C-alpha cells in the first residue's frame, strides 16, 4: 500500500509530531534536548520554515510549523535524520530512532492557531509530567510568558498578536490556563486523527487540493517545480553580482568577525530555493564540514535583517536565477 500523499503548499501550517520507535525514550538528557533545539534553529535557517511552538516530552515531540515555501517533508527529514545520527553517536546505538514518518496535521490557522498552541503547551500537564505548563522547561510556553528568553528562531508574535497589542502575554496565559477546549480534546482523542484540523470550508479546499494532486504522477519536488540552475550557474551569478572571481567563493574565512558574504549567499541560495543537499553544496563550494553550511546560512539571515544593501543584492540574485 502506498503512503498517503503529504499536502504541502506555500503558507501551510502544521502540527507535527513524532515519537520513539516502540515508545522508546528519544531525549535521555538535557544535552539531547539542546541538540534537538539547535536543529530546530537549523531547519529555520536552511529551509525557511517557521517554528511557532514546541514541546519536547521524553519519548515524543510536538511542533507548530508554518511553511512559507511548501517544503515540510524536506525540513523534517533533515531534523529527524540528523538528530537520529547524533543520538546514535552519543549512545553507541544504531538504526532508526523514530517509529516511522513524522505525523503532520494540516491546520486551519485562521481559526485554530491559538487553540493548537495551547494544546501543545499543555501537553506536559495532560501527560502527567508537570503540574503547571509554565514550570515545564522544555516547551516554548515559558518564552511566550516572558519567563525565558526565546531563541531567535521562535516566532511568538503571530500567536500573541491574537490577544491584542498590550497585555498579550497575560491574556494568552489566561487562555492557556482555561485548559484544552472540548473540540480539540475530541479531535486528538480519536484513535486515528484526521490529517486536517479546520472548519468545513477549509477541509473542502484541502480535499480539492488533494484530489488534484492524486491525479498527478508522484515525481520529485525539484522536477515538479521545473528546472533549477546548476550549482556552477548559481556560483557564477553570485560572483558576477558581487564583482569577484568565482574562485573567491571557495575561500573559507578565518578569525572572529571575518566573513565571506558571497560564499554564504552561495550556500543559502543553493540550499533554498534551489534545493541542493548539504553534501552537494559542500562538494561544490569545498566546505569541510556540513554543519558549517547551516551556521553560515543562519549568520547570513541575521545580517540581512540589518544590512539592507546586502539584502537587496541577494534579492536581485535570487530573482535573476529563479524568477526570470
């Protein structure tokens, strides 16, 4: 039997879950949890997904994810795969850590964003591992209340904004402390969850989308999106826009504060929207370690927030490569 098709589109929201194979523990220590949170930061930088809530339990996790670029599966393969590798190295184990493919429920965020955020944050209480949600360290709830500093990749405002501009934290806390409403409780108490959480009109639109997708052959995303420029073409375009030699893109920066911005841009655009793997990018740009790519992309994204000239340059390069 073939696996059900993932419904992925730009702007989709998901409640993502996965648990250990055979309900085994997937987070044995705080170090494991910090590793997983770091990888959440990586997938926001590499794939451009947005993390709006999380909760790490002993043998499973919950995530609230928004995908501006219709790439949930790719982001989750990276998250689960890299975490499994790190876990197996740490504990000298081998084989799959998770019970299978992650579970993703497509969410009608216009009507259920706040309720789903509350459900995720109350999971430790419902699971009997915490007496109050705000005392549970390994969820995004303390950051929502201002008790902890949020990681840079955690998006708080879309949910808090539903509770007004002033006093949104206290109003959100009061909302969470009301407990999970009956509709959400009934939805998640089903033995087999529906793949869609939403009102009737939302469900009908998703059903039409799914039917149309099932009529198409299941082909790789890169082919479905049309041809993409080669890594060599991407590198050449970046060199031309920055007025440098292509060979300069292969040079690693050394020392604190030294950055090779064109090289970081090459990594970022090769990863998204081009969709090349970390291995392919590392080989093309002569990067010694895959992790360096994730770090470089994350630092570039932070710099683009303040360097408007660089941001405009990157936007011009992206349009010349992917929109013309």
